[in-house]
C-alpha cells in the first residue's frame, strides 16, 4: 500500500525542497503561494530564454502566460485584480497587458519594450523589497555583493525609496 500511496501523490522531492527553502528562510508560505512563486519563476525563465533566442514569440508568449498565472496563484485573484486595476496603476497595467497582447499578436520586440516599461511602473516600488529578500539567499547574496553589482543595486534601492 505504501507504493500505491507514493504513486497517487506524485513526485514529493520538488515540493519538499521548495517548502524547505522557504521554512529555512523564515517565510511561511502556503502551498498555493509556493506553487505560484514557482510558476512565476518558470515564466521569468521562459521570458529570459525567449529574449536570448532573439525574441522567440512562442517562448515569450508562454513565459507571459506563466508569469501572470503565477502572480494570480501567489497573491490570489482578488489581490491581482486590485494590483492591476487600481486607479493609480491604470497606465502601468495598460502598458504591461498591452505588451503581452502585442507579443501574442506577433510583435515581440515592440511588445517586450512596452511590457518592460509597464512592469517597471507596476512593480518598481517592489524592487528594493525583492532585492533585500534576494540578498538573504546564500549563493545569490555572494554574487550581489560583488563590487560593481553591489553599487548598482544600492543605487536602485536608494532611488526607489
């Protein structure tokens, strides 16, 4: 019966590693938030890989869909609607979602430029918080403390505060 239980649950290792990482770092995230964060990271990987492959439309579209789905899973549907459709964020949301639409309509370069501008307007105030979170991760903190990178990150954090 233990073999049948393992087959029903699916692979346990990715779930254990991901939840263990956030417990060690002191952040108690629910399972949906962990899945949302993972989907968002996978979406960002596809976006990065799509840009590296000279703006491959399929990878960019897939990355955009995963990124938005990950945000919805991580913070919830209601909070996502509040984030995108606040009166102060209408211009940023229009740029971000319009950029995604342009990528889906086979204009990847222009769509990504508009999308990046919208992303910066939407999440620009969150960059210092995200950087302080990332600075606590062991290997990444070592990279972010390198001489040229540290000054650039400190400047970004100072400008947005």
